[in-house]
């Protein structure tokens, strides 16, 4: 079976769309549909339920999809192993990162990477945490940068950072002239939080509960950027990773107050698929990230 067809099936299943998969594979939608029909005829089963929207994978299709992913993964690993023999410093590393890693910070990493491997290419995609994990699992990314994840049977989570969480306030807030603040002082404050299903929300709620603090939830969001914007515009205070406030602190759009007791840290990890075979470029980028971990710990 041609690798192009295997990639097409994988992409249709991932995006639940023939048109999106066709675009990714550089063919027309009609050509993609024809390939799928021909393949289903050869197999004698339907891979996709064509009567439903968005497109879903049938039970037989799930078996074939596993086959597609396995063959494509093995092909990539073969190419990587052959590439390893040449010790070539050119190539590509694909990275999926949560938005709050920080564009400015990643720009610094990109600059260091370009200096170290000028012939290599670094591709970074910013995604929601679940999409970062999914990209690594489906081998659409060599490495992922995300928080609140642990190693599992399928994924290795390497320590990268323990980011101190602080109280974020607007410059005109009455707390703004402080350097630190006891947890008890947050009682009754208008608070900008995170959606209930996010791990960072669970961590913050646990901290407030342990210190018998009740805040008045003004707003909540599913991403850190919106939380910061709401705080900067005076909608309330929040608890966020200080490292993610670097730009706002430099611009004096927000003030960071150390929590007392300082018990909150956001764990950020480097993840990759277990058994992943890295090319030289990916290895070098991983080394660079781990050096960053050491320098931040110092």
C-alpha cells in the first residue's frame, strides 16, 4: 500500500474531514474521495461512516487506522535511523507547545537553536494541552511542551520547569505596591480563574481551600492569555505562573506578588512518544531544552 494513501487515511481520521486531509496531502477533494472508495473496495469494508458528519471511523476502519499509523511510524523510524548513520546536522524537529510557554521565550530558544544548527529547521505549533499530547501520540510532533502531565505507558514526560505561581494584579490595584501577600488577604477578592476542567484550576482551588480562602469568581477562561488580559484590565486578581507574565511585567501592565506561603508551582514537562527514535536535530533540540532546565534551576 502506498505511503501516500496511508497518510491520507490517517489525516482524514484525525481531522474528520476529507477536504482538510486532501489539502494537507496536496491533492483535490475528489481525488482523495476516489482513493478512499478504491481502498474500501479492495478491503471489502468501509473505513469511514460516510453517512455521518463530521466523518467518523468505523470499527473496521479503526483496525486499518492502527495499521496505517504503525506502518508510517516504522517508516519514519527507518528514515531517522538511516539519517542517524550520516550524523547530518540538517533536518527538521517538530515541536508542539502550549500557548503559555511564551512566544518571546520561544524566540530566544529558536535563536540559540539557529546558532547551534544553522542548517536545521525548527517547526513550532501552539496548541491546547490536549492537542499537544495528541500531536505527540500521533507522531505529528517529535516533542511536546506542556504542563501537568506525567509519564505513561505511551508517553515519556521529562522534567523541564517548576514555575512559581504568584498573585497577578493590575497596576492600579490596592495590592500593587506590595512585594508579597499572605494567602489570607485574598479572601473575598474578585478573582479571574481558569475553567473547571483544567489541572491548573484544580491546583489553585486546592491551595485556596487548604488555606481557608474564599474568592469571588468574576471570570474564568480556558487559557492563560485571556486570564492575564482580564487581570490587566482590572476585572480581578488571579494566580498565574510568574514566568508566563514576563512580557506584562516588562511593560508594567501587571504586578506579580509572591504568595505566602509559596507552595504553588506549575510543572512544565517535555514529552515524547515512548520508543521514539530521534534524528540528530531533535536530539540537539532536546539537549538545548534540558540545558535551559539546568540554567533555570541554577
